[in-house]
C-alpha cells in the first residue's frame, strides 16, 4: 500500500531526502545517509496505522528491506 502523494512530499521534505532509519534497525551500522526512496508505514495499516505523515517513514531500499525482514522473523516461532 502506498501513501498519498501529498504525504510522500511532506515526508521527503521532513527527511530532506535522506533515509530516516534509526540506529537500531540500520544495516549501515549507524545513522544512514543514503538517499531515501521508499515509504514505510511505522505502524502497519492492518494493525491500525494510518496513511498520515506521522506514520510515514522515508527509507533507503536496504533499511526498508531490513525492517521488513526483522518483522517477518519476529512473527515466526
């Protein structure tokens, strides 16, 4: 699911075009300075998240992939 264009624009402006990952999830071992190209729902829609800018995180491809890989592995028992 994708965010509306106006939300994407606001998230890009807030992030100044760079990845907004946190150090705990960043595969780059510290603050990522890569160009943000993908939009991530901090709280998934199926868990009650919204398409608001406060729930939108601009990430580089590597960090976005890492976040989803981590959440998928947490779901497995």
